[in-house]
C-alpha cells in the first residue's frame, strides 16, 4: 500500500506488471465478470429503477473523473495529459449527452456512438492497457483505470440489453463522421502539447498500432489505425446483428 496514492512519476520503475501477464489477464477478466453480473442483475429489476440507474451511471462517472483530477492535483501531477480527451474519456460526455439531451435523435446518435465506438474502445483498452507498466496492482490509478473502463462497457451494454439503443450498419457513417471531425482536432492538440490522446501521436507498445508503426513508421501507422477502426466497427455491427438474431429479443430489434 506504500504506493497506493502515487502517480506514475513518483513510483520507482519496475513496479508495474507486464501486458498479458497473469495480473493483467486476471484484472481484465474480473472487470468483465463484474460488468456482466451487474447487467444481469439490473435487467431483473423494475424498468423504472433500471432507467434511474442508467441515468445515474454517467453522473457517477463524472464524479469519478473529478475525484481522479482532485487526486492528481493534490499530488501536484495534474497536466494536459490527464484531460478527458481520450476516446475512453470522451465517453463520459457522450453518455451525459445521450442521457440528458431531450431530443430523440440525440439519444439515438449518442447511444449508438456509446455502443459501437466507446464500448469497443474500452474493451481494447482492457486488452492493451497502457498504464499497467507504471503502476502496481494496489494503486489508485490502476484500480481506477479498470473501474473506469468497466463502466464504459457497462453503460452501452445496459442500453442495448434494455432496448434503448438499436444499432444498424446503415448508421456506420455516424461514428466515422464523428471520428473525422474529432480526430484532426485531437491530433493538433497532441502535437502542440506533446500528448497522445486517441493514440494518434505514438502507438501503444505491444498493441496492433505498434505493429503498424514497425511496418509503416510514424505517422504512417495512422493509415493502418484507420483501417483497423473501420474493421472493428463492421465487426461490432456484425456481432450485434448475430446476437440479435440468436436471442430474438424484441427489445433488440
């Protein structure tokens, strides 16, 4: 517990744990299991209570983000790199907009973004975390990161299983347009402040992006990155269609 309330710059090197090591795999599996258990429980409660919880999740996540920022400020380690500009961080704004904008088109648009963009991105983050090499298991930032990405998976899945978002591959242009608008802005911000939001400044070590970088260089790897994102979107829509067909649940159609 000596390093629980420490940011990575105040932790000796070598205190983290390796990608695809036992701790990483176990942590990711536990996170997903907790998400699935919560969804299974929440689908059994009354619809009014479930709707309240769905609206509450983005608010809780907002306070989680503020608490994390307060911690970083308290240890004098807050910087531009901790602004909520990653795909997984932007999820909180997408969730809030989906819940609290009054228009149906907004709920449909941001709900679909949550499901086909934020949720897969969060799953990828659990598969290729960029924080585990810096933090020991019993560290606030490590536990927070797993809890945060778990919530980013919980909310879209709960929307989908509740029939509140109904993705269609006909809407694939929506996440593509969203990325075409936001990515250049993030890229410019990254270059100016030497950050790596959206991972467009340099690839995460050990991830498919690092493989693309080894073949295409930097920024050439962004071409492979764009192709990978498109493939993932198609896969997500395809899997959703398959599950909908198998379950034959009217809420999903």
